[in-house]
């Protein structure tokens, strides 16, 4: 499985970006997926997660109300819409996938619950 994240860039505070993560190879199109981020000098942290068919979602408190995760299983793609961006959102954003056939409504919030990771896309928010 290869996960290709895209959509990062430089944006001013208050702006928006939409990240995409497309899976190729063995795509696990209906598996649980998530987004994490890692700021310079910090550990990778959870951002958002979505269940296998997208009916359950979970967000870190720091992004709740500003970010929205969604998925298109027909396109093997998961998205992260980021609005009202803040300088503290600056980080490399990673998408991740769990390879197990979990309950359809399970969302996964821990790094070690994911088996495959994308290469990351850099988001820089200027003040």
C-alpha cells in the first residue's frame, strides 16, 4: 500500500487548505484512516480520524470546529479540510491507514493503531 498525501503549502493565518491522501497498490478502500501531524521539535500527534464508511469521525480538541475529515471510498482517498488556520497548525501532516477489518464505526486515535503511513505534506501558516 502506498499513501500519497498532497495539498500542503503556505497560507496566512485564517486561511484554508484541503489535504488529500490517495491510496494505491492494495488500497484497503474501506479501512479506517486518520491524519496526524508533527511540528518541528515535537512528537507526532493525532489530528482526526474517520471510520471505515465515514459515519464516525473524531478530532483532536485543538482542531475541533476548524478541521473536517472526509473520505471517498470509490477514489480511495481521504481528505482533511482545514479552515481558520493558525500558526500553531504549522506541521508536516501525515495520513495513515489501518489494515484490519474493524467494526464499521470504529475510529482510531493512536499512532500505533495504524499500519501504513503517507510521506507527509508540509503545511505552513504565517501570522
